[in-house]
C-alpha cells in the first residue's frame, strides 16, 4: 500500500468515525425507525465507496467454476431434500422467530430494537429486530409456510458451501478448496444445522465471508476488503451471540498476521476493519449501553467466566473433557442437534482434519493456517466457556465447522508440496483420488446417518415430540383450511409449540379462516373441523360422534388427537396427509 493510499484509508476511517458519532447521537435520541436505519445504511455505503479496492481477486477459472458448481449442488441436495419431513417438525425456537417476525410486520418499523424470543419470558433471550426483519423478507413472500420457515436455515446453509470454496481457493490449491467445500456440503454436522439452525447457521456463513475479505485486506492490501470484513463481522452481531467470538477471532488473526509480515505492516487494514466493525454494530453498542440486559442476559446465564474468576476450575475441566472427543469419538447427545453421541465429523473428514491440524501447527504464520487455527480456537470458546450441563453442545461451537473443513483442505493441499504449489510426485498425484474418495465416502455415510438412521431413531423423534406432534396436527389443520373450513382445537392440545403454530403463524398464512383453541365443545357445522383428544372424543355428544373422525397418531405413542368433520372427503384427506 502506498503512502497516498494509506493517508486515504486513514481519512476514510476518520470520516467513518465521524459518521458513527452522528449515528450514535441519532440512536441515543431513541430514533431507531426509518431515519436511523437510513443513516446507518448511508454511513456504511459511504465507507465502502470511499475505500479503494485495488489488488482484487483474479477471475474464477473454468475448472474452478465446475468444481464450485459440483460442491454447491451437493450442498443444495443435502439441505432441501425432504426438508419438511426431516427433522420431523419445527423446533419451538424456529416457530417463535417466525411468530415474532409476523408481529413486527404489524407494528412500527423499529430495526434497532429487540424482541423477546418468547413473550412469556421477556427477561430471557432477545432477538434483534433487524434479524427478524431479514427473516420477514423470506417469510412474507412465501406466506409463512412450513418451507419458508425452513428456508431461514437452508438458504445460509447452502450459501456456506460456495462461499467456503471461494475463500479456500484464496489460500490453498484447487484440490484443497474443493475438498473443504465438498466435505462441508456433505458434513452431517452442517447438514443437520442447515435444516433448523436459523441464526447460528447464518453467522457461520457470514464468518466465511468475513475471513475471505479479511484475507484480501491482509494479503492483497485491499482497503475496501478490510473495511467490508469489519462490516460483515458487525452485521453478524445482529444474529447470534457466537458472532462475538467471530469478532475476537478476526481481530486476533489480523493482529498476528500484520505482526508476522516482514515488510512494514499496513496498519490501515486494522484501522479500516475496526471502522467497519464499529459502524455496522454501532446500534447494538448503543442498545447495550441503554439496556444491557436485553443483549447480555443469555451470555450471563450460561457463562462459566464468573466461576473461573472465583477460582472454580471444575466447570472448565468438565467442558474440556466433553469437547476434546466431540469431533472424532463422542459428539452432541442432544437429538435435535445430532444422532446422540455420534462424532461430529465423519471418519474420513476427521482423519483429514487431524492431518491438516498437524500441518497447520507446523506452519502457523501461513495465511491458511493462521486463519484456520484462529477460527477453530476462538470458535470453540463458545462451548468451553459455557455451562457444562449440555456439553458438548455442537450448536454453540457450530462456528468452527468451516474451519474444520479448511484444515481438511490444508491436509489435501500439503500433498501438492510446500508452500502448496503443485508439483509432480506421488503425493501430488494422490491428492485428487484422496479428495474424491473422502467426498464419496462422506456422502454415503451422511446420507445413511441423516436420511435413514435419524428418521428411524425413537430418541430423535421423542427429542422433538412437541414439534413433531404439532407438525402432524398442522397437516390436518391445513387440510381443513384448504377446504374452506374453520378449525377449532381442543384446549387440551395446547402446548407451547402448538400455541405458536396455531395462534401466531397459521393465522398469518390463512387470514380469512379461523383457527382457535376452545375450552368447550363447539356446535357442529359443516364448515368446521374440530380437533380434540381421544378421551374427549369418547365423551362427545351424539351429534359429533356420528360424524367421520380420524385418529391422528404419533408413530411411537399412538393416537394423540382426533379430527372430526362433517365432510367424508375431507376426513379421507386428513387421514392421508397425517399418515393415520
């Protein structure tokens, strides 16, 4: 970077700082509506336009495009096939997010506020409104359908695969980049979370973009890339708590790399990264000063840092024992997040990861090694420094999934010869066969694990029992709504997930139909479907008992509801859609 460019970068950072001050003053006056949002976007746009983008990335070669497409197709297939069937329902957190987005749609535009994840627990987890508005852009056009709610996870999950290829291609040879992306595409860990992980999977994908821009800022002396890296990390703060660790990892990688460079380090890269991070996350900074409990309550609830400060090392030791074998021996035991106890990495990916970790530790200042090790180390803190009750918790450390795949790519790249330049030799000739074998084996193992073993697992089904039964009921209820009927649900079927589904989400999808929980048996009419419990159905008056009824069953617990309708054709349809 020339002196002139350095001075220009400093001016940009100064101007961005002044814009941040103006924005902070605007937010401090509690103006978090369209005015503050417009000012926020304008300040970010100004910064991007004012920075230089020299030394950009070379055009993607044809071979890269082919491999990128292949990896993306793999990732897409594993994330969309049977997505409304596996997992066997929506988690309550997914429904709460959709319900909160629906409520925001009806109120004033407040992008920089927060919303309690559950209305009856306002002192617990809060979601930023900006993230909910982003969800709304997906949910609204698709009518808050089951598939639309799943897209909140699927879209960033699919995007992670090509993003990782494009990043890895910057730091390792083509074969290593393909290995990293393709193994992520068929990773059982990432496939699972890409189907329900909403905020976490988004932060993981943003992390890939952030490190790609950070690399260009460090290695290509691109002022714009450094600034955009800060913006991406700042934007990630609006989604999920683990983004704080992303900020820590990015800052640490930047500091180490700049100090390790032989030539005078371009301090403007750090300055511009900090400027972008501050500007993007400034609304949250102001909010945390005004109402700290909203943003920090969950972190304070699960953190073991207070115990460590008082000299209690037992939680840390317990976490280390749990997370050490997580990748290769005994993984997450939560059936929502994993086949209980199965390792988080497939055997072949696990072996490549270990080999890549060894190579990276022997070359810690290489850009690929530095970023992967920093990413892995800081990302694991999300689990190591949280309560050990659910350890190992793959959701809290999901940020490290791409780092694991980059290390696997480093192992493959090592075969091409130091410093990862292609050479003719036995190892170099084995690079592609090893990669192809690893991808094929991982594809088969993940397919068996996720699409065969998970649906057959009683533990996985019962781990989502409330959501699974609500999903079966949803099919019955929507069959009635599609036929022009209103639906009355017996209050005895009221569960937290059912309340969100039938009280908040479905009314948005069917505004002209009535779906309601009732405490008393309603009067029968042809335009009404009554869904009740088996015990209540046994005691129904003759006017209801004489109508066609469908026993709605849980595969493991048997009938848990009965749908009654005056329309025999609708009864047959309900029986078909619920598998009863």
